[in-house]
C-alpha cells in the first residue's frame, strides 16, 4: 500500500508531496517534512491547514491525518484529493541570527517573509 497524497507547502512556496496513511499522526508528517528540508530546530515550525478558505489553523500533533482529510481521501478510492498543509513559523526566538544551521535560518526568514506578505 503506497499511501494517500499529502502536499506540504514550504516557506519558500515550493510544494512537497509525500505518501501517508490515514492512521499516521500529524507529528510523523511534521517530522518527515522537517527531515526533507534539513531543518535542525523543528520546534520553531508547525503545520497548518485551511478548513475554510482564508482561515488557517494549526494541526494538533497527536491527531491522525484522517481528521484533516477530505471525505474522498478517507475512503479507499484510488484517486482522491490530497490533504494540503503549510509549514509555517510558529515560534520566534529572540535572536534568529544565532541559528547554526543555514537551512533552518533560511526557512525561518522565508516563513517570516510569508507572514508579512500574506498577513
């Protein structure tokens, strides 16, 4: 079983698709995305979803993917719409210039830029 599609938009606006199972937790999806990007301080970032156009909510790490999934995604249908999530900055350290990891620093500043532009 290859899994269902989950698409995550990075702070850089690039999109990453990963296969996931209905019973996977949001914490495991978050970990996979953080690993994919090479971010060292994962606690600064969180996943959001958009239940209603224009409204964004943080996901609960212990919730299963199926909580945020469209109805067709929850079924066993082969073709189903993906769950769409965003990786965003959730916490703001007092001095982000102290980040040792360049990828973490870049994603952090891209995330801040997105917050300013999108409001």
